[in-house]
């Protein structure tokens, strides 16, 4: 019919019609697309946040392997610069081969050795621009040299250049040195910010030289009594203040340099069954790893005991099948490379004990690039560079959700401490204190909000006159609209100091109010004229009067309690008697503030659920002679129970995600302590505080995204459950 | 439905009412606290003079009387920060020998170092020297302050002019550096020279204006008897606090409120006004509405009128519900990662490569903050629009379709106009939520002090990449990151009150609109 009408109207109207239809179709299409946008938005949030967090769990890999040059001679030590433009190795004849990986070509820089003198051992201390080497020869000599590199940025393709700098700091001490009458058997060398340390031994003689870096002077301290002068392995701590020696019987001797003097601070078994073969300190100088001839690794960490620091066994590192030949500490974190005689190489993370990479990579010497993103492997036949993807070695499930023995801590613990003062800092990424904080705050908030909101909702939906309900609902809505930053600021700056002063008052009020009700019940029931005028306001007024009486009583009782029981101040009493520390911004404050924020949410939803119970049910109950209260208690509440539960769930979801209140009303210290009188750090607040300082793509950045993902999943689950309950409830009540 | 309760009922019913009583009491307490202290923040107070037992003296406004076990203490605002080192002091009443309210004490509101409390001693200027407080001095002071205001205005406009010229010059220089054509360089060279000459001229004019203004000095005596002199240019307003009557105080109060609303913050936000924060909040919610409104309305229209009931609709409803429940900080971190680093980084790479590594859009800014909040408030718009759409009766729709309208015509010309109150309600609620939200903004572009507004007279006028100030964040910053929280408290409460009033006004409008809508819904049901 329409078709014929169009024909009658002629082509112009037909065009109009076509345009109309086109517009309609376009609109349908666009609106459909728009409708999906919400789904897309939530998917995008989930996928994007997850994608940022994902690399944390992708582990470390050794990547592309590139042969830089065929080696000449036996490589003793190798390395590269921070751009990996140059790769170098030093062979046993004392010639440094520097290979230019960018432009090709190579350069030989010889050390001033005698013609038949051979390098027998080398200790290396890496840096971003300079590698310090201590070279020991078969004639008992030790030479200090540094490989310095710099980059030419002006060129079209930037390249690097290297030079060999020689130092002869020991020349001045020559007269003091007792020559070692044979080859150098072992060597350790380190340079920290304020101290340097060089130790070598041979033929049963151990020599230690220490450097005062501020004065630029070397000296020879006297060895303490009882030091074994023929260790099987030795290592110097990166700070230049510690020397570790391993004896053939598996004993560890720790020497400490202080004011140029050496002292023996520890002598203890390493915990290895066979003779140690290698020893290395990790970054931070507070972790030590030893390997033995059976391929086992022992890891030790310095912890704070009651009587100063001591060294204890740290997590086991995966063992090799062949004797351990070399241990190399990573340049930036607690990554450690161990190599065995069978050509197997493992990368470990010492804090977690996790094995990052396992691969067969035969070579005589291994070195990390200064940024830790590549390995240099020097073998007899080739010099190779191997890419290393090791961005987040500190992350493991255990690190995120378990306890670890951290440096300097008395016992293993779940600690969140993402940033520290120095580069040596050991990051601690346990999410447990944060999750605990979030749950603690939520619990206190629910303890306060759920009873109040549910009681209020029952009253408004079942007993209050219509006029009261109509006034209260907008008020509650206003309450829901109050910005959380205002609630947080009042909690932190007004309520918290007040509560600190009036703690006894508040606690006695909380105790007195229920007691008063219990006490009033018999009195009330005996009162003949308990029905006072029109309903509604009197009940509310009764409630108000009761509250005021309870407050008055608490106000009278609190000073008495303080004076008689608590010796003047409850807070002092808590601290002295119970050992409970009272922080001004504590969990109680958060409970009240966060409770205040979720009350309107729980109230509104619970009121909705209670109000929607089919009237037929209520009428049936009343018709059977049940009283109003019995009906509410036995019929309405069970019928609406699921909806009320959903209301509490939604409130829980809001409390878990709330940021500003927990940020402002707690001290934000990541603690694992259930006491209501101290603060906590919640996941949300932690993200808010730390994300702006987290470097893009770094571990902290990704861990915070992971925390956000957890929050997202928590709330997603809670909201989905609540939505599901709400829907099934609607269906059930719809049938009635 | 409501039946008479029996005797046994009254106790449990009373207990349920207790819940409501406690909730309402908490709400009332919070509102009273904010409103009373917010309104009181600018109320001119008496200046009280305390003679202490150790011979020294203090002059100050009594902010708070604290009862401690050791006796009464006063929180006193004594001002004169540059002399005493602190604005607010605690005074033990046991140390006070006597107190009085000196009639002639004055309060000076200054552009630097907070207020000065003391007495007027003399006024010096070019060809003028008045000694001793009296009508003569006060008349001259008023006149001189008027003059100073003119000078200040001139200084400001000159500075603004110089700033713009320098900005233009910077652009030209950048152009030359980036390798403009020879012709263009030849064109720019003389301009650069000319502008440099003019900038120099302006500088010298500024210098001479400043040194001329510096000749005006006000001699003052503080409570400890020492006299100082202040450059008059620093003085904004002088108040004979103890001589003012009610009308005078009211006038001063209004003037201070006006300053609060219209001025820039000073002295790390503890003084001055919150104008940039108001501006930033408003601009941010406007931008947010531009993004959230269309998307929210379209989603609701799709859900209500277009989609067939089924899996997809349930999925979308689930998404809306969940989006409403996602913690705001998650939106924030998403905004940071997606909008700022991913999209902003992309925009920078494509259009602002010459400025890298200095980010333009790859750092927090008002655009990204608005988009983040648009996502956050989307469910609010959707839910309210849905309600608005249900208020349009099926009969109305049928009528439109029966007249031969296509579905889109029906939507556009009949349903949407009728659902407008619902859409507006949603938008208002979204704006109210955004005005109070802080956590996601903290990491997507809010700062404690923005150097310039995001909308100004410089091309291209609307600077979407700029960082901005926000009332909610201002509260957080004042209360928790300010070096001097005590001195910031009046500003803190005033800002909180302003924010609460805005949110209240928005919500009341939304509630009224929705009630209006519901009434119509009821009629439409017939």
C-alpha cells in the first residue's frame, strides 16, 4: 500500500522516503554500535589493564645470540658497554680485544705484562661507563686496569670508543708488600662509593689492600687472627667494605673493613656438602651466594637480629648437575648467573629463589651488560652476545602473595616497600599488606554501616509514615552524593583528632546504647501508654531520646572510666598495659568515614528490596493474626533476604574500591596488623599515591596495574553476584 | 499497608528507628560542620590583645577555645608571618595577665605573607608624610590604596602583554630553529628584533612602575611594640576589625567571599581564592558531558527501544551495572595507561614530534581527565535515560509510528524530547559525581597549582593538553599536602562548603526533575 502511495506522490516524495529509510537504517546501525560501546568500554578496561600487568608473569628469556668475533686465545674476562656497541675480552696473554659491534672492526689494547707472563685470574667490577679489572698473573703480580668507554653521539650512527687505563695504586706500597712467590690463585676486587677493596692470595699467603676513596689512598690492613690464608674462593662486596672467604671445609669467613682496619665478623658453615668453588656478593652487599663441586648453591642473607646483624640461609637456589664454575651477580638487581662445568647456565633471582632462565651456554667467562639486558659469553672459540629479557625478575607468585626473607629483616615477611633511597634497594612487592588493608577497612566500614543502614531501611520501608519516607529518601540521596574527598578530609582532620581525645566516650557510647535498649525492653512492655499519639515521629523521637540518653550516660561515665580504670588516659593505658599503639588516623576512623559513605548505598538498595516484597505476602501474614513486627521478621525479611544481601554486596564493592577516604583517614602504612587502633594501606590508596612516581613500564608500574586488575576483578565478581541475585529475585517476586 | 502496631511491636520498631536516627544524626553533623565552619571562614572577627605574664603581648583573632586538662587554651591567629614565623599559635590562658579589645587595631590583608595585625603609625609617599593614626591617615590610606590598585592593574596588564609577546617570539624562534624557508626567515628576523626591543621597553617600564610604587610605604606597629614598614603595593585591604558594625562586617564578608570566588590562590593555596579550581572543575565537567551524554543516551536508547531482549541485552545490562561498580581508581589507572600513555603518546608521536621528549598530550591534561570521568559517569547517564525513556508511554510511540514515522523519526521527534528530563537528570547527576571525584583525576592531570587556565586568549584558545585545578583535589591538597594545615583550614572549609553547595544544588535539581518525570510517568501509565 505504501508502495502505491509513493508512486502516486511521484518521484520527489519517493526520494524523500528513501532518504527517510536511509536515515533510519543508519540510526539503527549507529545506535546498535553505541549500545555495544559500554560492553566495549568495560572489555577495554579489563584487557588494557590486564595487558599492562601481563609482562610481570611472562618470565625472563634469553633471546637472540650473536657471535661478535672468533676469540683469539683463552678469554679471562669479558664485558660490554651500556649501549652494547663494544664487546671486549681479555685473553691470558694480557691483550684486551675490543670488538666494535656497530661498525665492525676491532682493536687490541695490551696490558704491560712481561713477555712470558700470563694472566691467571681476574676480578671484575662493572659500571655504566667503566669496568674496573684486577688482573692477577702467574708471577704473583696484581695489575689494576679499567676499560673506559664513551659514546660518540654526533655521528650519523652513534658508536662507542674504548680505552684502557692503568692504575698502579700499589706502587707506593711496594715496599710493604710481601711478594707472593708464585701465581695468584684467587682475586677479589670491589669499589664502592667510599671504599675500595682488593684481596688476592697464592701459596698460602693472603694479601688485602683497602682504599679510602675520598682520600684516594690505599693501605694494607693487618689480617685478623685466625683467618685462613688459603681460601678456595673469595669475593668482595660491591660496597667495598666486606670480604668473604670460603675455605675448603665449607666454612665462610666474613671480614669487615672499618676505618682502614679489618675485623672478622662472622665464621660459619656455608651449608654446602662439598668444597666451595665459587663465591659472589649480590648488589646491595647483603646477599652472598656460594657454589660447590657437586653443583649445589647456597644463598645467605644478612638479617637484623637482637644482637646486631647475622647471616642466615636464604631460599635455596636450583642446583646444577655439574660443579659450579662461575657465579656472576647482575648489575642492577638480585639476579645471579651461575655456570657449571658442563656448559649449563642458570639465572636465579636471589630474593625469591626462583630460577629465571636455564640454558646450555658453554663459555669460560660470563658478564652482564651494564643495563642487565644482555650477556656476554666468552668461550675458547668465540665471543658472543646474548640478548636477555629480564625486566621483572623480582616478581613471582610468592613475592606477590607470600612471605620472603628480605635483606635486613629479622624474619621472613610479607612486605610492601616499592621504592627506597638508594640504587641498592631491594624492592618488596608483597600485595598481602595492601589486600589486608583493603579488607580491614571494608570490614570496619561494614561493621558500622550494615546494622545502621539495614535497621533504617526496615524502619523506612515497613513502619514509617509516608511523609517521613518521602523526606528521608532525598536526604539519603544527598548523603550518597557527598564527595568522598570531603568525608575523607573531615575524617582525617576533624574526626580523627576528636576521636583521639574522646575515645573512651565513643567506645562507652557504643557499649551503652545496646545495653540501654536491653534494659528498656521490660520497662517499655510494662508501660501502659506506650502508644504515644500518631505513629512515626514518636518512634523516631523515642529513638532520638534513647540516643541522647545513651550519649549523656557515656559522657558521664567516660571521665570516670578514664580516671578510675585507665589511669587518666585510655590511649596511654592501651600502650603501656596492652602494648597497643594508637595512631591518630586509624581503622576506627576509617570505619566510621567509609561506613558513612556506604550507608546510603546499602540503605537505598535494601529499602528497595524490602519495599518490593509482594503485598499479598504481607497481607496474608497479617490476616493470619501475626503482628506487624512478626510479619516483618518472619515474612518480609526472609522474602527480601537475597535483595538485602545484594545491597550489602554492593556496599562491600563500593568500600573495597573507595580511594580518597582511606587515603586521607589512614596513615597509609602497609601493615599486617588486625588492631583497630592503627592504620593500614589499601590497594586503591596505594595506586593513587604511587602510580605517578612509577616509571612507565617498570615493575612498580605493572604491579600497580596488577593491583588495579585485582580490584577490578573483586568488584566485578561482587557486582555480578549482586546483579544475579537482584534479577532472580525480581523474577521470583514477579511470579507471585 | 501500615497497620497499628501492637504492644509487643513497639520495642523492635523503636530499635529499627534507632538506625535511621543515627544515620540522620551523622548526616546532620557532617553538614553542620562543613556549612558552619565554611560560612564562618570569612567572617571578620574581633582582634583581641593579650598582655602576657612574661611581659610580652599578642594580638590576634581567637579561632578556637580548647579545653585541656591543663586549662583553657586558645588557638590564636596572630598573622605577621614574616616576623613571628607562624600565623597560628596556641596560647595558654594561664600565661595571660590581661586581655582587651583595642578599638584602633587593624588587620591588613596582604598579597604576601598572609595578614598583618597591628596598629597604623604612618603613611609615606611621594610628597606625603602622615604621622599618627587618625582620620587624616585613614583617608590618605584609602586614597593611596586606590592608586595602588590602579598601579597594580597597570602592572598586570603590562606583564600579560609581555608574556604574550614572549610567547609569540618563542613560536617564531622555534620556527626558525626547525628550519623555515629562507624567505620566511627573512620575514621573521626583523620581527624577532622588533619584539626583543619591545620586550626590553616593557621591562624597563615595569621596573620604573615598580620603583615608583615602592616609594609608598605604610608604617605599622605590631603587638610586641616593634614598628615595621610595608610597601603599600603588598596591601590588598585594611580592616579596622574592632570598629566595624554588623553592616560593615557583612559588607566585608561579602567582599571576601567575592575575592574567594574570583581570585587566584596565593601562598601555596592557603590564601587568595579558588577561581582557577572552579574554572577547571566546570570546564572539565563540560568536556566530560560532551563525551558521556551522547554515548550514554545512545546506549540507553539501544537497550530500551532497539535491542531485542536476549543475551546481548543482558550482557549490556551487566556491563552497565559493573561499570558503575568499578572503583574510580581503576578508571584513573586505565586513563593513565590508555589515554595518556597510549593515545597521548601516539598523538605526540604523530603531531608533536618536534617537542619530544617533552610530552604535549603524553602527560596528564584536562582532555584525558574528562574522558576518564566520562567513562566513569557513563552508567549514571544510561540509568537515568532509561528511566526517562520508560516514562514515554507505548501509546505515544504507537501513535508516532501509526502516523508513518520511521523508528528513528519517532525517536528523534517524539520519544527523545519527551525523555529529556530523564536525560538531563542523568547528566546532572553525572556532573555532580564528576565534580566531587578526585582519585582518578589525581593521576590524569589535576595539579595543585596550574600555571594557566585551559581556556584563554592565546591561540588556539582551548588548551586541552593543559593541566588544571579541581575543587575536590584542592581540598585534598590543602588538607594533606599543605605545609601549613592550620593556616589553610579556613580555605579548606570554605572550599569544602563551596563544593558541597555545588553538589547539593545539582542533586536537588536532579531530584526535582526526576520527581517531575515520575509524575508524568504515572499519568502516562493510564
